[in-house]
C-alpha cells in the first residue's frame, strides 16, 4: 500500500509546532500567587504598603525555594528599614550620584546562601541603569550599577 504524501501546509504546521515556544513554567504560591520561571529564576510580586513589590528567587525547574520565599516575606515586612539602609549605602558609596531612586526589586537567588540578597533601584534620569545593593547578614556590602 502506498502512503499518501503529506500536504505541504500540514507538514509546515507540524514543523512549526516542534519549534514553538513552550508556555512558561508557573508555580501557585498560597501567599504570593503565581510565580513564573524565567532563565532559571522565579519571579513574582506582592503588595505591601500600597505598592507592588517585585521579587526574584532561586529554586528548581519545578518550584521556587521555600526558604528563600520565607526570606522575601520577612524582608517585605520590614521593607522601609531595609530600603532606607540600601539608599543610605548608595549615597555613601557614590556621593556624586544625585536624583530620586525608586525601588525596583528584591533578589534572593542562592538557596545555599539565604543570608545574601540584593535590592535593586532605578534612578530618575538614568533610563538604562539598575542600581543594585547587595546585602550580607542584613548589612549592605556592595553597590553597583548594571546596564
């Protein structure tokens, strides 16, 4: 019995489906809602003090790290204090930088180093940069600017 050749459009659709982007991996968290995996890092957001707090945490390919999520929760509860420490540190390390900083995100990326985290900020007039303050054991240790 002779097989029928595939119709060209059917073959094209089949090829296209093989290379189609897969939907993002998501995780439903009881307190934070939907978190999405992107480039090996889980991202989400929460509301606190009338504003949205974006955060990123490490984890596996199937779930964010529970300990890091607890660290996010703990830090969000005292965010104004941590934010003030970060901004004071930026100004002490980069006194020539002036302008209004705006909170951008919290980053807890290393499951094996939960005592290390970063806070990121944007600076008015510096459209291409993200200012990052890295903390170790709740103390700011490093400030940098990423393009």
